[in-house]
C-alpha cells in the first residue's frame, strides 16, 4: 500500500522498491529502477533491463525462453 492505493513495488515505476520512488523515464524491474530499453520483451517471463531482456527473478534462460527449473517438467533442475 502506498497511501490508500495498492501498488506492486516490484513493477510500478512510480513506486519502485518503495512508495514514492519514481523511475522517471525508466522502468521498474524487480523493485529497481532500470533504464528503459528498446528490446521487445514479453513482459510476463522476461523484463527489459538496460538494452535487452532478462528473465524475471526465479527464472532461468533456457534457449529462447525463461523457465522455472524447479517446477518445469521439461527443464527439471536445469536447462
């Protein structure tokens, strides 16, 4: 909660990591302000960071996609 508004401080660029921490022209990725990038990330499994896409925390890049190696039956424990 930031004020009376429910926000996701891990992704909200106006409240990134904490209430009122505004990323300006950047983006909020896992609670940290990052420079906006021009890469086309899917926004679900990967996020923009710097000038490219990275897997969300807890996921690992396996080939062209990000997977949860702890739960994905096709990538059990590793890619």
